[in-house]
C-alpha cells in the first residue's frame, strides 16, 4: 500500500500540494485553487504521484 506524506503551502488564491512517497522519497507537486476541498487536493496530488511512480518503473536504469 502506498504511504504518502502531504505538504500544503498557500500562495495567494492557490495551494501548492506536495505528495511524497515514503518508500522511495519520490515527490510531486500540484497547484490547485484554494476553494476546493482538502480531500480533492490530496486525491489529485496522489494520482500524480502514482503516475510518476509508474513512469519511473518504465524507464531503464
């Protein structure tokens, strides 16, 4: 199961959300309007993190 740490930073009318995979240390960030719900923010950031982890698996070392 994916364990994720979230960080939220408000920048004007937007929120920068960073999602970090605990196991690999992989980090992604997204910007969202600050008026959407926290759960939606987390879901979007986690989806991007999952996508990034899948992309890393496809690349040869």
